[in-house]
């Protein structure tokens, strides 16, 4: 019978509580009797003894229920691990949001590049960053919306392209197969490029200086640069670099391309005439 009782933690706990209660009652009575005989206030001794009894009782209960507590702790730990694994991506997104708030690599309205995606930041929340996609070659909105989980902003590089939003260093090339000396058209083409950029030259110069101060680095511009060279296959290549308003980049590219081909074919015609005379 006693063996069966001892095998049940609940009954043992109840027994310990009863024993502790009885001991504390006995301590109170003994303390009162001793205080009456010696006419001294020894309540502090009885309090200390009762605290000791409580301490022993708690340790005993922990020992009795140690197996159950251990199993419960393991269950809680396993449950916590399962929850963390199941919500890992969500937790990473929340951490990514705090990363954005603390570091502020961009703001709503900025143009940014995340990995291979370009766009204007439309909204940020705890889980994702919403961008309106931009074709970086034409500086036009593609009418597509990109949703980037915030955890990708921690593992991917972020490029802030906000300076490109107003003025851009625009590059484009023209490749031709004909082989003759193209340098007679270089000066004329350069003058045309300066002419097309003349209306915003002063603003471009100020904006270029402001970017250089903020970046603490020298950047190309605001003067247009035209470089003649060859491709890996030996074909002629004309490279254009313009520092111009983003909304005028394609317009100026179209004008310079038109001007280039007009000068190119004119020069090619002269070369053919000279060859025919020779």
C-alpha cells in the first residue's frame, strides 16, 4: 500500500504539504510556549524555521516532480523549435524590417536596386518592401509591381539610385562594320552633343558638384564624352557618355544617333569618292 502511494507524485506532494503544515503549526506552539516561559520575543526564530521548512518543501516538490518537469520542459523546447522553424522566414522578414528602420538605406520614393531588380520604393512594412519596377536602360516604369521580402534586403546588396532619379550618367554605344577613319566626324559629333546638353548645362554642373561632394569622389560629367574604339571582333564602336536629365536621356540619345549616322554616311561617301578618283 505504501509502495503504491509513493509511486504517485501527487499523493507524495500532498503528504509533503501536510507534513510541512503540521511542522509549522508545531513550531508556532513551541515558540509561544518558550516565549511565555523565558518571557522573550522569539518570533524571528519561528519565522526563520518556517522559511526553512518552506524551502525544504519546495526542494522536495521539485525533486518529486523532476521527471514531469523535465518532460514538460523538453516538450516546450520542442514546441518552440517547431514554431521557430515554421515561422523562420517570417521572423527573418521582421528582423529585416528593423534593419531597414535602423540603417535607413533608402526611403519611400527613392530609386533602388536590390539584386537584379530596379524600382521606386512605394511602401515598406514588417514583411515586405513594395517597389514599382523601372527599366534602368530607358528610365521608364514598366507598370509592374515588385514585392521583395524584407529578409532579402539583409542577404542582397542594396544600391540607392536616388541620384539617377533626376540626372543620370547615360551610356550608349553604336557599332559599325565599315572600316575607314572615323575621327573627322568626332569634333562635329562632340559639338552636337554639347549643343543638345546646353539648355541644362548650368543645372547639370551644380547637380554634378553636389553628387561629388556627397560621394566624396570624382564622377564623369557634366561635359559629354564620346570615345571611338573597336569591339572584340574588330568592329568600330562609338561610346557616348552623357550627364543629362533622366527624362531627356532617350531623346538626346536618339538625336545623337541620328546625327552620328548622318555624319557617318557622309564621311563614308567622301571616302568612296576619294577611292574612285584614286
